[in-house]
């Protein structure tokens, strides 16, 4: 009886030792499985980050159509001698406007005083300014920037301080778009007939100011004649811009380079000119040389 009890006790102890060994053997398996699961998650995260970085680096950079024109003509040579003789018959040599970048902004002015003594005098003043824009990935294509500035120039001419009888009309056959704004300005010296013509060709805006007055009792010049001469002059200036860029004419906007390569950002002078330039008015009186405009 005692021996049977001892055998039962031994069998129970053996069973308990077996369960302990089985449990002990199971623990490493669980740990290994947990370790594999952790490594697998880390690898997936790394792969996703690498794929995202590769995708970002392969995405194309923003582009904008390059500017059609990359230079401006010499400002004091945009008009022929014959045209200058018609507009400023007693004119002096052109005075070039100051510019920190003549490939972006340039201008020239001329004045004329036909002094007839006690019979009076005829005064004329002419100014041509040119502003060229460059494409920018943040601001847009150059011709769009030029069009915005063109519209601003027209609006400023129409709202010139002291202007009387303001009239506006489109000018055909001159660049991509052109507008003539004309009005009277009353001054103590006499009535000045002001003509402001704004034209855009591709990414360049040309602004021509031309005015005349009869002084010391001389008759006021005919507005129609002044406007006709101004239209001829602005057309000539626009053609000079196209010729300077090897175009030989004023092709419609967008007919130039189709390259999608972005051009460099607009120069500081162009950006400042587009945002800060004051409205165009008539010239100063003949006793004081008009300020250059660009």
C-alpha cells in the first residue's frame, strides 16, 4: 500500500516537471515571433518613407513658357531721323533715361521750341519708354505680366490729373494691342494737347507721350495732326523692339518660343516699375525741361 502511494506521488511529480519544461520551451518561441513581428513593421515603415522620397524627387518642377523677347533696342534710336523731324522739328538730341538695366527698362526724350519771337512759339515734347518682362514660375508668363502692365498704363493715362476731354481709341496694326489716350491740359503757358499711346508686343510694353502747345499767343496745334504723328511714331518704336530681337515684325503673342523652360525671375527694376510707376501726364512747361520717363 505504501509503495503504491509512493509510485503515484512520483508519477505526479513527473507530470509537473513535464508541464514546466513544455512551458519553458514555449516562451522563446513567443519571444522570437514577437521579435519578427516588430522587425517586419519597421521595415515596412522604412520602405514607405523611401518610396515617398523617391516619388517626390521624380515629380517635375513647375515650368512656365519662356519670354519671347530678351532685349530692348537703343532707346534714342527707336525713331528715324525723319520721324523725329516731323514730331520735334526744332528738337535737340535725345536724352536717354537713367536705368539700372537697359535690357529691361529704357527710354529717351526729345523737346522742341520753334521760337518766332513776338509772333509766338510752338513747343513739342516727345518721350518713348520701354519695359520688358520676364517669365516667372510664381508670377506667370512674361506676356501675361506685360499685358497687365499695359492695361495699367492705359488706365493711368485716362485718369491723368487735370486732364480735360479725355478720349481713348484702339490703334490697329501696332504690336499685339495698342491704345491711344488724348486730352487737353490747361496751363498758364497755354493749352497743351497731350497724346499718350501704349502698345504691347509680346512681353514688352512701349509707352509714347507726345504733347504740343502754342505759346506766347501762337495758335494751339491741331490735335488730329499730333495724334496722327504719335501713332506713326509708336508703330515705329514697336517695330524697333521686334527687330532688336530678330523678329522683323510684331508677330501675335505666343508665336515665339514654345519652350517650357522657365526664364529667370523679373529684374528688380521691372518689378518696381510695374508696381510703382506713376501715371503719365503732360510734360513740364517749356521753361523747364521735362523729367525723363521710363
